[in-house]
């Protein structure tokens, strides 16, 4: 599979009819159905994971007619001010042409190679694949499927940290060049991922306005006065324009009406409330997807904004590897060593500066890096000893 797997174009991967709808697995791979979290059951999912099943066909036709966020704005990498305005207004912005042909080809190859490692674990009971622990079928995370929870041991992921198309916008969003890289991974869905993922936020706002966050707000041009008595409008503006983190998801294929385009709910980044459940989510939110975003583009996302995965009813894998950045005031305990020193040495001076909190010491290897597995128990064993997972690589020393 590894030599033929691709994360763009038609594939014979996916569409496992033996995998029941809404089934996930526990840490050891036992099938379970859950009512909450990433793997909450989709009550409106088709009954069978079959490409030409009548319910699947009906859903596909509904998506063909209605899927996509109306008026989606896609900007160029040189439109810094416009991209910044959209990001702070909506909680995300799509930027085209982040990756040139060479970088896109390299990221596609790396994404397919790592996915092949995840799918190499055989399924049970006629299932083609093992569902990742606590995720819906045919959906995987490059980050959580890694025993280190990151992919920064992969040189291709690391080379995407500091690009001429991304760094100027990141500096505009953070108010300077002193932000941090906290990790890298991304997500993907195979064809036949018939369920909607529950709307969620990757980061909850804690509404704390410490001195370092206020300093960033000033750099962002927000008038604070002496900062001792902020009115409610100013507080809200600070929360909106100083996100704890910014994630860039790079698109390996065009997002179409049927291949599982991510949905984003505009204006939800700094909200105190929680997203609706699967049962309560209105149809317009299920259709608020980034259809039309092209391969080589990226989605700059505020992880506080409500978002979720959608059904992949096509015959194409939808992959969105990412790099995750943190504000200069973000709490240091959240940073975990995940980048080998040898990889760090190959980076630009700016990339080395913003990865200083996650780089391993010379001669040391980040725990779990290089071991990919869909089950949490196997990843936990691998983090202690890579050799405990059959076929896992021996980390270089």
C-alpha cells in the first residue's frame, strides 16, 4: 500500500462496509459507540458505509446542491491586511498558493507515507482498518496517531514552519515575530467517512488578561489606556485579537462538496458558549464548509472557533497536515519536546528561534517520535520503548 497510496486523486482506499456507522474504539481497540466528544455518534448518518447505498447517494446529492459556505473569501498570500481582517472577523481565513509545486508534492508524499503506516495495522472482524481510538471510522489525526503526539521529527513537516508565504501573515496575526511553534500534525479522512464529526473547539478561551497578553494587544494596535480599568468592548476586542494559538492546515487536494471539506462557523472564536450537539446542530452549520479551497492553499484557524469534519463520500482521501503556533505569552508547560536536534539544525534562523521550546538536546530523541499507531495503548507502550510496537523504527541516537 505504501508505494501506491496517494492523498489526492481517486483511490481504492476506504469504503469499508464491514465497519458500522458511528463505531469507534477504546484504548485497546474494542469497538464502542460514544455519545460525546470527537467520536459522538451522528444520528443522521447513513446506515451503511457503501458508496452507492441509497442513503449515501441521497446525502451526496444534497451536498452537491447545497454544500459550501456562501461567499467564502479566498485571499492571496500577499494580501496581509485583508487576510488579517477576515481572520479576526471569522476565526479563520483561506489563503491560496501557500505551497509551490515542489513543496506540495513533498507534503503529499510525506502525508501518504505516514498514513500508510497508520493503516498498516490490520482490522478485525472483516474491517479493513483499525479505527483510531476515540475517533469516528475512517478519520485519523497525524498528531494523535503519533506516539509523540507530533510530527516534527518528520523533516517535511518541519520545513513548513517558516515559509515566505506564511511567516508574514503569522507576524501580522501575533503582532510580531516572537511567537512559538507548539507542534505539528493535522487530520485526514478516508473515502467512506459517512459521519459528521461533532462541532468543537480545539482550545477554550480562559478569558484571562495577564500583563503579557495586554502587551501583545498593544502591539496589535489596541488602545488600552493605563490598562487598569478596561471596558467590556475593549476586553472583547483583546480576546478576539490575541488568540492563544493559530493553526495552519495545508490542503493536499481541492476541497469539494463530497470529499469531506472542513466546516467552520464564522464568528465563534471568542464565544463563551459551547457548540450545539449533533442532534441540535442546524443544517446551515452542517453546510458551512470551505468548498472551493484549492490544493496548495492553507486554512489559518483560530482553534477556539467552532469547526468539525464532514462526510467524505468521494473516492479521494482528504488530508490536511498542519503546523500549530502559540502566542508569545502562552504557558510554557504546554510545550513538549518533539523535534530532534538534527532536524532543528536544518531549519532557518527564524524557525530555530520559534521552535526553541520543543527541540530535543543533541543526542536525544523525543519520546515516541517515529511510531505511528491508531490505538492509544500501543502508542503509550511505544512512548516508553519504540521496540514494543511491531515494525516501529529504532530512533536514531
